[in-house]
């Protein structure tokens, strides 16, 4: 498996603008760009963090590359992007191989079959730059962002240290695990991507599952919400 070039991205608190979050993008980049316009997103002051799958269905590779290259847009790696990186690990697959995957509906691979080889290569190059987790805070992490979750019982600092060392159980949890019901030490909130199989009525503590769709949510509003009790707040956002 070929990992992201930077396992953990650390950012300072945003003292001049707003931080937004978005869940499963699922290829809806036009809607995301429109939502950014609707909230007067200023790339010199505001930031957008994505915790969900970027591509699906008839996604435009051009739009995805544009999204990832937009100033002040940050995304964590999901299992879908990692599988795409792995697909290109030994070089770009030929058109016949991509068309075979598209016929199998492998991660909605029709979007890849419809693109040219240059676009495919540019997309994978951009995804290789995505971190497995994002920490935001001036001294320690105030908020943490990861696609799937953390190993059960681990705090944020232990988890991110494990990612930096390439520990398999940390990488697996980040890409394919579940956030669990434990209080994550060392961070005020952890944001993960909502997964339909999870029963949100049994979520606990300081983990927030972000609902899918091209809707921007202000992180400050979520942080100001009452303490999560059995995940009921996470089900509302």
C-alpha cells in the first residue's frame, strides 16, 4: 500500500476567518462551489475541511482536481481515495483495465473510465498529497479530523503519532474503522464522516459524525453545541 505523503496535517487556529466542514462530497463539486459562494467564502480568511469520500457516480475529475487545488480547502484521505492510489501504485492502469473496473461498478469507476490518462494521473497525484488526519490548534489539537475513526481507547496524540510511524492499526482505523464510543483524550472534538451503518443513537462523548452531502457547516457552531450525549447532537448537524 502506498501511503499519503504527509500522514498528519497540523494547522493553527483560524483567528481571522471561519472554518467550515463538509461530509461525503460524492462528486458534488459544483454544489460545493455554489455553497462556498452562498456563504461568501473568502479563501484568504476562511477554510473548508472535507472528511468524506470525494468521488462517486459521474464525478468530474477536473472539478475534483480544482477542488483540491482551491486555496484554504483541506481534505483527509478516505478508503476510496486510498484504493485509487493503490490502483496506480505500479503505474497508471490501461484503458482496458479501467473499463473492466467500471463495468464492475468498482467505487463508481465510470468517472475514471470517462477521463483521459493525463486527468487520471493528475488526480492521483493530488490525492497522494492528502493527509490521513488533520489537527487544528495552536499548542495542542483543539479539533481533529479523520475519515473513519480511531483505534478503540486511543487518544488523539497517540493516534496521530501512530499515523506518523505508519502503524497498521492506526492507518486502518483512519481509513476503514469506526470512531467508537469512547471519549477521545487530547482533543475537544473529533470530526468523522457519517456512515449509514452506524447507529448514531449510540454515539458518545466528543466525536461528531458529519452528515453527507454538499452542505457547509460552521465548525464554531458545532463546537458551541451542548456536550454530545449518546450521539444525539451528531444526528442533528
